[in-house]
C-alpha cells in the first residue's frame, strides 16, 4: 500500500482486496503491519508509554479513549493483513509476514493460526548481515521455502552494534522508528528470492490498485465451487432459478415481477449502503411495500379467487391471513401452520401443536412421565449480579410489546397451569447484553410435546457412506477367479495388498505361495521354426533350456524357456533329438517371463476364494436387510471332504449362523 488512500481500515479498500486475494490471481502477498504499538521497545524505560503488554494484547487497563483507539486500530490492521495473507494462501499463492523478531505481534492468535495452517518458515534476519550496524533483528514468516536464503543471524559479539531501543536521535525522536524501513541489500535479497514465482517481461508496467481488481476472474456458470441447497425441510428449496425436476414453479411470474421491481429501486445498492450505515430504519418505505403487496395480491386473487387480507393481528408482526392464503395457493403440505398461529402460538404443553406433515412423526409421550411445573424464586447468577441491566432489558421487552406484566395471582386465575423460570443476563465483550429465560428448570420444556422430529446424521450414517470394509480386497480378488488367463499386474496388485493384510494375520501367508508360483510360471506360447534350422537351435539354449539368443528365422524373445516341441516335453538339450522332423515347420511351446498374462493354478483359485470368504465374515445379517451379492441365500461353496478337514478351511470362514449342507458323493 503506497498511499494514504490505501487504508486497510477502510472497508471499501479492504473488501475488494480480500476478493482479489481469494480469486487466485495473487501469486505472492507480503505484509508488514506497523509494529509501533506491538514494539517491546516501549516496555524499556525511559521510553514512550506502552499501550499493550504480552499479558494484555488488547490494551492495558486504564487507557484513555484515544489510546484505546490506537490499540484497536493496530490490531485491526494486523488482523486484516493476516486475513489477506490467509486468503492468498488458500487460493494457491504464497505469502510472507514481517515484523521485528521480538514483536508482540507474533503472540496474536490470528498470526499463530496462520503460521500453523501454512506450516510456515519463520526466518530471523539480523540487520548487520545486510549492512546496518545496529542491534536489530527482523522475522519473516513465509510459505515459500526459497525464502530461507534470507535467514542470517548476527555473528558478532554482544554489544558490538549501536542500540536503538529507547534511544533518541538528533531530532528528538526515537531512533527505533527509523529502522522500520528495510536496508537496500535486504530488499534486493527479498526480491531475488521471490522473483522465481513470477513470469517476467521486457517492459513491465506499474498499475494502480483500482486496476488490479480487473484481475478478478468472472466465475463461470459451471465452475467450481457449486452451491449446496438446504431448505431446512423436505419440500423446501431456496433456489428456484432452476426448479427441481418434477415440480411446478408456481411463483415464476411473481419472482420475475419482484426482481424487476427490486432493480428499478436499485435495491442491491441500497442494501449495501444500509448495512454500511448500520441503519435501524426500514429498508423500504410504506409505498414500496404496498407495490410489493400488489404483485402478490394479483397472483393470489387469480389463484384462489378471493381478495387478500393484509391485516396484522395484535401481539405479532405477521400478516397471517395473507400467508395462509399463499400457503393454500402453493398447496403447501404444512396446511396447519398459519391457522394455528392465528389462534395463538401453541407451546406444546397441552399437546396442541398440530403435525406439519413434513417431518417424521414423533412417538407419543406417556402421561405418567409428566412432571409438575415449578415456580422458581430467584434468577441465575448473571441476572442477580447485573440488576440494572436486567431491569433495562425487561423494560425493553415490555416497550416492544413482547411481554405482558401480570401478577402471579392473576396468572394463576388466567391459566390452568403456571410455571416461573429463571432469567439470566448474558454479557459478551463487544456485544450487547442479552436476556435469556430458562424454562427447562421450571419443568416447561420437558413437558412440551412436539409431534414431529428430524434426524441429524450420526456415526452410523458416516460409516454407511464409506465403502464396505474389505471392498478393495474383494475387488482385487474377483478378477483372479475368472476362467482363463489373468493379467500379471492384477496378480501383483492383489499380492501387494495381501502382503499388508497378512502382516496382521500371519496364518494366511502360506496361501500366497501358489500365487507366487503362478507369477514365476508364465503360460506357454507357440512359436515355429523351419526343420532345416532345428539343428542350430541347441547353441541358442542354455543348459536350463532358456534362450540366450534368438534363433534365426524366429521371433523368440531372449530369456524365454523352451517347454516342448511337437507335444514332446524337453527338459535338457539332449531331448532335442527326440523331436521327429518332417517337411513341416516344427511348432514349439515357449514360456516368456515378460508376458503380460498368467494362468492361475487350481490351488491359487482356491486360496483366492478362501481369502474372499474370510473378508466377508465381518458382515452380520439381521435376516431383514438386503444382503451383499456374495452373501445371498443361494450362495454355495463346495469343498472336498479332504479339503474341508484341512486346517486351512477352519469353520471360522463361515458366518456364525451359516449352515453346512453335506452331500455325499455317489
């Protein structure tokens, strides 16, 4: 920020900068919040009056209003600078934050959170390492690892440099103020370290801050992130620009008319100014409200065939008759809400809240569980310790018509049941005091019956959203059970996971031996050779019948093993003479270890089936829920008698309620 108009305390400056930081257009951001009020030099006497200490970062007690404003301004500058850096980092950029190494700014929670989130490096830079003969150290917190080259500490003896803390210069000011500017060598080193982040050009330009806002990309209609709609009800959807499938957009004409009217009134601009001014006056005038009502009246009269009653009943601010008519026009399933409110909001104590037809019905509460109502004689501690605040808050409720003052005797004569709860005053720093009433302790809340409920997601819902345990292993084993050849990489993937699993269950590891055997046993492939060249085949083979060179006139790969020729198995070179020669080409079976495929043996398929069954044993069927495919009632697994009594096929392979059906061989 290069000019006084670039004031981060000004919302009109800070908010566009925050949008720019979140846009991803910022490659690197640097902040050096003023350290004046965070400087520990003020704690050294004699010196300027300190306004904060490490124990009182929000300001020491007893400050004047102007001094407290200085503290608040410095803290707001720090928080907004940190927020801009955090936004840049979240959008994919880098950041650096500078202050003196002993500044109290590093104790602020916002700064500590930023450094933890980014796992930032904190670099200590001594002034003497960059040409200044003064006793000072700066600290740079950065997410860019190449900045580590800036870190240089002082190698001189203690007291070798000119002190600046608490020292006045020739003009009478404090010398420490002059050290807020970096030495030229440090600035050059910083630029050199950060330059690789940027692309350079031959003719760089200086741009104004207002021009930077043009870098904010316009979000496309289908660009991430997408909004998630939650209307807090089964039938409620807040965004009807694209109505849900199968629904009728009954308010389409009303919405278009309202949108046109709002833009005519420049309502978005008015709303922004209204919020910035923190105005308590209504956003729209009475005449404008009447024009909005006219749009709804036209729709409701055309839909229901009767005029709209916009009257407001006493003791509440809503036009309940008009809302009831709107509910009928929209065929709202909750058709009892506004009629119920017109007769007075029910509490549920007398089970007088009607069902909405939207949420899940709640079970009926037994009358034997009802507890008597209590009349509490005193308030909670917060109200007792702040009687003036309590009285003013109650008076405010009375003035607004939210409360009615009656005696206890009058209340008992007016209502069949009376309860007196406890009041409390909640006081939070930087917020207005708040009045609360505890109706639970008097027995009212437990006695109220709400006929419907809704279910929040629990651990079971989270668990069911994850893949089934063992799903990955079963997915790797299923391809190995098919008939025919199997890709080598699938066997290797399954073995990798099985090796990890068998670290926990070492008794299963012997089952993997057959899979390793199959990996080392590539399938045979047919190759042919001219009979006239059969005699030259022996020099191309090793004693183990492995090709050490490619025979002439063939494409047999080196490293392959000769298995047979003309259905005669060949174990050694002398067996080549057993092959009868004719005028036809000699066909050979060659096993190439580089082949992409393998054929699994019977033992391997049995081991895979057993492993897949063990993975499934964790499921417990309640007899009602749908079963996974491998657990369907028609599932059968066949063992020979010898295999069944083998220790590898322990009964634990089966569910606890499984039945073993014996079928003797004929």
